[in-house]
C-alpha cells in the first residue's frame, strides 16, 4: 500500500509542482493566519499581564483608590496594614522617551498626529520599604563596589532628578551611567541623571526593558501627583491567608479605597480587549475555510485527472476503501506540509499583525509591546488539530468519488459526464430554513456580554447562502442562455453549456469564493457605515477650534495631564474666548474598566454640540445636571450596562460609593469601554481638584486657528511639550486612527480572497481536465486556441460574477448582523447603515476581472489539448 | 487536380527510445465526389492516415495536398482553419458534446467558422431533416439512441459544407440495423450531394458500399 501511495500519489504531487505548491501555501496561509492572530491577541494581553506581574513582584494584595489614587494624608491612618505584612506605597505611570533628534523642534508635533514615541514604565517607590517586594539587581554603580546595599541604593535615588534605568534600555539607546535621559510625562519634558543600571531581572523586564525606577517623591513630582500615591502594595506575612486577608481588609479600609489582587487589573484589561480580539479571531478562520477549499480542489483535480488510472487499479484488484485511503493520504500529505509551513509563516504574519494592531491597542486601550510572544507547543497542537482533520474532511467528497469509480467505465473514459441537474424543492427548502434560523438567531441578546448568537447567525447565513448556490446557478443558467449566446457568440454558448452541465461540480467553488467575497462585502459595508457614522459624529460634535493634549498619549493605567503652564498659555492667548477643560479617569465599574470624564457642562452646552440619543430634551437635562449628582453616559455604556436616562449609576468615589442620576445618553465613538461624564463642579467635589487631561479652546470668529496654535506652541518653554490639534487636524486624526484600526481587517480579508482566487483557478483546471475529451473534440471541430481560451475565460468570469452576486447578497445580510447585532452587543455602538455603492461596483468589476485572469492558466491548458491517437 | 493527394506519407511515433512507424510511405489520391474505404486490421495505420487527411496531425515526412495546400507545411492555427472550413468528422463513438443539444452540436462548426446564428440554424434544420433527426433537435446527446447520435454527428460533419468528410469506423459502435441506416445515409449523401468521403472500417460489408477500397497492412497499402 505504501508503495502504491508513493507511486500513485506522491510522485504526481512532486511532478505537478505548481498545483501542489499552491495548495500547500493555501493551507499554510489558513493555519498561519489563525495562529498569528492567536499570538497577536496574546501579545497585547500577555504583554500587559507580564508587565503587571513583573512590576507587582511578590505583592500579594494592592490597596487602590477610586480612579484618582490614594490621598497621601490617609497613609498614617492605614498603619494597621502592617499587622498583615510589609507595605510599600507606589506611584506608577508611563513616560515617553524623548528622541534626541526631536529636541529643538518647538512643537515636536506633526499635523497628522503625535510622533511615534517609545513608552517607558516609571515606578516610584520608597526603596527602603520596597526591597522585599521587587528584585532590583544593579549592574554597576560606577564605584567598583561588588554589592549594592540598600543604603547605597537610597543614596542613588535621593534626588528628584535621579533615575535608575535598565541596562537593556541603556545599551539600546546608547545611554551611559551618569548621563542624561529625557522623559516626557504629560506635557512636561524633564531631564534625569542615570544613577544606576538594572540587570534584566524583576521589574527591569517590563516592556522589553523600557523601565525606569525613581524615588516615590520624584515620581509624584514627575507625574504631577503631589500628595497622592497610586496604590499601596502589601506583602503578606502568611501568603496562604490571601483570601481571608482580602475579606478582612474590606470593612477596615476607608471609603473609596479597596483591596484587590494585582492580577485583577490584568483580568480587567483582558475583558476590555476581548470583543476586539474575538472579532479578529472570527475573521482569521475565514482564511482557513478558504484554504481547505483548496485541498478539496486539489484532491478533486487529482481524482478527475487520474480517473482512468483509478479504473485500471480497480480492475487490477485494488479495493474501493484502498482507493479512498490513497486520496485521503494525499490530503494528509498536503495538510502536513501546509501545517509545517503554516507554523513557520505564523511567526512572520504575527509580527505583521502585531505591527498592524499594536497601534490600535495602544491608541485605544493599553501600552502594548511590539513583539508577539513565542510560539508554544499549544499552538503547534492547535495547528495540527485544525490542519489535518479539516483537510481530511475537505478531501472526503472527492476521495469517496474516487473510491466509487467503476473499473470498466473509467478505463474507457465514459463515466465523466455530469448529470444535468434539475431544480428540486429541497434545493430551496433547506437553505431557506437555515436562513430563517439565522434571522431568528440575530434577534437574540448577548450571553455574558458576548454576541454568541450573532456569530451563530452569521455562520448560519454563510451555510444557508452556500446551500442555495446550486439553485441560484440553476436559475441563472436558465435566464442567461439567450444573453450569452447573443452577446458573446459561440464561446458564450459553449461556456454557458459547460457551466450549466457542471453545476454540482462548481457549486462548491462558487460557494467558497462567495463566502470570502461576502466577508469582504460585509466588512466593507460595516466599516464604510461605521466610518460615515463617525465622520458625521465628528462633524457634529467636534466644534472647538483647538484641542490641547499632553505630549504622551494616555492609556489605561497611565494618566497624562496638562500642566498649569500649558493651560495658562492657552487661556492667556488674546484670541481664545472660551476654554473647556476636561479630565478622564480609569474607573472600575461592574468589574470592568470604564472612563469617568469631567467637563464644563455650561461651555459644552453653549459652544459644543453633543449628539444625544435620549431623552428628547437632553440639553435641558444636561443643564439641570450642572453641580448636581447627575451624569451623562455614552451610548456604549448605556448598551453594555442596560442604563437609560432617569436610571441611577453607582460609582466608587474617594468618599465611598455614590449614586448618580443619568441625565442623558449621548452618542460616542471614541471608546467602546463606556464613558460616564459629570460636570467639573460635581467631579471636583468628589475627586478633588485634579489637573485636566485635555482642553478644548474656542477662538474669536475670523481668526486663523493655525496661527493661534503656532503662537501658543511658540510661547511654551523647552520643558513643555503639548499637542495641539486644530479642528480640521483632529478630524483627520480621528479618521487616521479609525483607518489604522481596521487595517488588519483588510489584510486578513485580502489573504482570504487571494486564496479563493487560487481556488477558482483550481476549479477551472478541474473542469478542463474533466472535459479534456470534449475540449479536444472542440478543437477538432474547428475551434482555434483563441476561441477555447476565450470560452474558458468567460467561464471563469461567470464563476466570478455569480460568486460576487451571491457574495454581495450574503455580504449585505452579514453586514446587517455585524452592524445591528455583533457590533451593538460587542461594543455598544449604533452604526447608521450606509451602502458604499462605489466600492461595491468597483469590487464587482475587480472580482470578475480577477477571476477571468485566474482562468488564464486553465484556459491555456485547455487550448493545448488535442485529441490523442488512442482517443 | 485531385481533392486530396498523398505522396510517400510517413508518420512515426516516438516514445522514449521506442520508434513506431505507423505509416511507412503511403501514396494515393482522392477526387472530389469520391467515396473511398480504408480497410485493414487494427494497428495497420488507417486511423493515423485518417487523422493526417483530416488535418488533425502532421506527417513525419512526405507530402499531403488538400485542395492544393500542403497540410504537412501548416502550423497549428492553419490546420485548425483547414478543419474548420474543409473537413468534416464522423467518429466511432459519435463524440457529440454532451453539454450541447443536438441542434447546437450540429450548428457548432458553422458558429466556430463565424457563420451567423440565423444561417447556422437554417443549415441545422435542413440537415436534421435530411438525416431524419428533426424531432430530437432539442434533446441532449445522452437522451437519444446511438443511431440518432451518429446521424447527428453526420449532420454536424456536413454543416459547414466541407470538401472532405473523414469517417473513422462510423458504424463500429452501432447495432446492425442502425449501422445499415447510417451507411445508407453516407452513400446517399455521396451520391446525391457529391460529398467526398474517406472512411476507415474493419467491415467488408461497409467497405463494399464505397466506390473504391484501399487495403492497408503494417502502415502501407497492400
């Protein structure tokens, strides 16, 4: 049997290199995309969690405040925490490494957005207390001392401009001990002296070595958090008492302060990213589905091309099951090769995918690392577990067909005629039932905040639409005969006849291509609609002339604020007539991270233009909320937590949990985390006078905002770096972020479509090989090469046209599910449905042209066929 | 001038180191209106000779003139045009395109040659009437009998009004009744329409219907 496999399967595979390579690459791409997305998703969450664990060190419990940290004056009253173990107060934040070449540019910015900066995690601790928590291994302090004592460490840091960085960062950036490092925090650029270098251990491993250690007082100064600390780390004397201690601490802690395990922040981030990542994962599966379609095609071609050989083998005594095993073996060989190649490709794709998604993750969510984690045996097992069984499944149909080849008929080549299909009711009933079920499923709500029924509904649409393909082709075959014959001549007549006779064979190819195209259409419609909605929203709501933000982009766990110098520079400018400062905080709500925002409601009402969802008199309701315990909430927050105007939301404040009435719900597309906004007066009452994280400025009519922006930036000293967007630049920036968010989507889609095109070429080749007798006959009857080529290319274009037609319909249905079910349930956004007509027309032309091009090789093969002597 | 003239026609097939001489120097000629039967055992070279005369293949050596043109010197595209314009084929296994109706099969050579659909349709109906398959025009090949398929194949071979019809064992796959009807049809077409026919057969009865019989053995005429 092995000998037969070698001679009958492996040799032809090696001989027909193009087809074999195409299939292996198809499977490899499918596997690679899935593993790459797994790695990419893991990179952001694991990156955050690794950083968390590295910085948390041995911390058992952390004591955290509500959004704005812990008031330092409370520390003496928390002395009792020492009953449980050792405590260490911590200030932590992210800074940006200032590029040497960026120094000297007065504004340090570009119109398109912030320049790419390298994030550095800064940890401020009291080194005397912190030693038990984290392992700091100083490499060298320059004095030739073999061991660094705590006392010496303390001396290194007792200066507000002293910092210890990692050896890795120093080496990478060419920084030296005693030298200077410039960090940007908020809008302030500060120079620090490097007093020590840390070995690559403990917290020094954070963000690939981008870590800096300061004294806690220096960090408070740097982050403008004087009088506040971010948390108190607690190292338990008896670590096994963790759960009991957590319960015991709760009631003893003052209002607004709570105890949690450090891992909880990781879990919160994981929840926050889950929807974004789940959608990527779902998308990555399409490439595999299309890759498997290639396996189906290749094995089909193999069976069709060697039908007579199979007949001969059968005549010589090879059993049906043995023939089945031979062709399943072919699929297995392709799958193994594809999987091995796929695992190698996954690493490359993961790097590309991380590059494409890290901008989104770090812009919208967290500071992420720029490299995916290493591949594990789990990934290898996943690849093998998907590649091999699914390839065997894909090959089952043609392999079964091969096992049923009759010995005599195949040897004479008379059994390859397709049965002409008749439209039977079941061809319509089954798909309509499935599509009906899809419609029903789309109406069901989320499960644990996840749109599982939405995904099943989308899957049912794909299955239903695929099942209806034969009926559609039957109908089109009837309808298009006259047109093709009349308009495309004898080649059109022949192409029509060939395709009509091969409906059972090509339905699978058409369905596979239609599935890929439908995803392209669905994603294009969804993104197009989303983009239009955002453009409208930005147009309506972004009214201020200038938007001022800190030099470093804030992310979760890294607040960045504006200093009084920058605020004054804006407010003092003679052309600025009104300023609305706002402040954002990360807040834990129902175990999830949401944004608590504060703004001046009166300025927003008189100058801004929020779009309200409810109530109808939302502006009056917002005005009434000024100074009251009332908030407005974003639509994603309202959808995720089932809140409406008039409801109450419970928020933890430094004074303990408080309830706030929901005055209105407004449309917001800036964050899917959900935003709660209160008037600044209310916010200050509960959270104190915190520096703002941004400013919206309104200038006099007729004044050029670009000029005001330049003047403000020019007025800032060397130590301050603000980012000021004009209204127009901010709108551009919003759309730039939007487009970069969806770049990965297009990339994944492109892979699926390329693989599907390969599939179309394969299908046509199957048809050509299957009809080689007829094609030879056609040549004998007088058809020249050009006519045969044209006929096959018309067939290819028709396959493309039908696939695109089915794909368009399927895609529009999918886009409805994406827009009205999956997006609403995942992110809480209302997207206005918009049909990107121009794109759809263009893509239809491109797909039909591309499939016609995919038919070139099969067409050339067809044109070369001529009846051989024995036929 | 004869319609077809072969002079020292040779055809050798090469497969690896093996060389098989299918035709070892054949000379003959065919006048317009001739009906010639080639007879001989399997492997004697009669199908090879038919393929060369039908412009399906090129000889290894020798000259083959069809209506004054040397087929041996023509390229693939030119041979295609010869087949399209001057030769009609009738095969043992009918070789109708299974995806086309009988009517479309008959019209196909006309359409490939650029004849208008209306003219192709007119010729199809006329020939279908002539060979007696008008009621079957809208059927597909697999829906009609072997005899009807062969009559349709004959109509197809005549549709583009070729100078020469090449028939390879046209009755070989038919029962005796249908075989006799097909043979009678060929004789009638030759006699009444003046169609030139070159036919290969094993059967002495079929050969007897021809005006002239050429016997072959080992790639040569006896």
